[in-house]
């Protein structure tokens, strides 16, 4: 269950949203001051923090500065939910990293809940991408360069497919990294990103590996290998095929 910490000095607001968010399936902790929020965060690792800016004694900016110094909370998403629009506070809080900003009087509850849902879905996807990338890197690093797998078969056992994909990634990693550099041509960067995403998605879901995805990987890697020797149309065709495959993986 995902945890939300709602920090606001207005107890009516925290009670209202605790009820609504609990109804959405979230575990909700509330704090009515910055000091109380920091006390709870000593034992709590929330998935998202809702923070009011205008609070007595310790305002939202000072609270967030202290939160960012706590272990494990440097990157936690923070949504600002405040009535007072004080430009100096906004200017000061933006460098601390905030997900979004909502003015209470202009934000119905469903809008804030939608933002929380969207934020947490993006957080889950990011964590998944990091896990896939780490697993792919680890598997690829364990394969000696002189013993690379030959081809990726759509009919192979999932474990064998993952090993073959890791081998293919290991062999082409320098090519992919070059394509993602700022010095690369825009079409090469787009193709490199699409290929890298496809590698990670197929490694995570080898059951989706098909002859079409194998051909697309091969063709895309050949385009990167050939540089700009291949016609631009072929690169664009590869990108279209990759987009189609990536969309099918998300379905």
C-alpha cells in the first residue's frame, strides 16, 4: 500500500483528505505543522508528500529544506498544496524539487487525487525502468565478450531469451551510448532511446519477444552501426516499427 504524508496546519483539510485518500486505497499520515511532519518522517518513508507553504513557526519552505536532508527523502515527490501565493516562497522552494503546485481554493479534491495517482504511477514506472536497466547491465557484464550468444530466438525458453538479449545488449552497448550522446544526430538519439527502451522492456517481459521485435532490434542496430550511410527513410521506418512494438508491450 502506498503511503501519503499530508502536511497542513488546517486540521479540517488534513482530516478531509485523509478520508478521501484512504478511500482511494492509500495509507495516509497527517501532520499539522512542520515539526510534526519531521517527527513522523523519522519513522516514515512516504511515497509522496503533500505540503502547505503557509504554516506558523516553520513554513513549508523550511520544512522541505529539512525533509531533503533526511535519509531516503531527497527524491521523494512533493506536491505543494497551499492557499497563499507568495512569490518569494515559490522562488525559494522550486530549487528544492517539487512535483507540482496547486492553489487550494482552485483545486477540487478529485484534481489533487488525480495528481497523486499520476505521480505514483510515474514513480512505479521509473523504479521499474531502473530495475530493468540494472538487471540488464548485470546480466550483460557477466557474459564474456568472446562468448556472446549468436541470435535471439522467439521460441527459446524465457531464461535463454534474457541471456541472449543481455548478450546482444553487451555487444551493442558502446553503439547505443554513442547514439545517446549530445554529439549524435537527432535521429540517431531517437533511435538509440527507442532501442534501449525496447531492450529493457523485452528483458522484463521476454514472453513478448517475437520475430518482428527481433527483426526490429536487428534493423535498428544495423542502422546505428552504419551511421548515416543508411537512408533516412530506413531510420524512420525503424522508429515507426519500434513505436508500434513499444505500444503493444504497454497494452
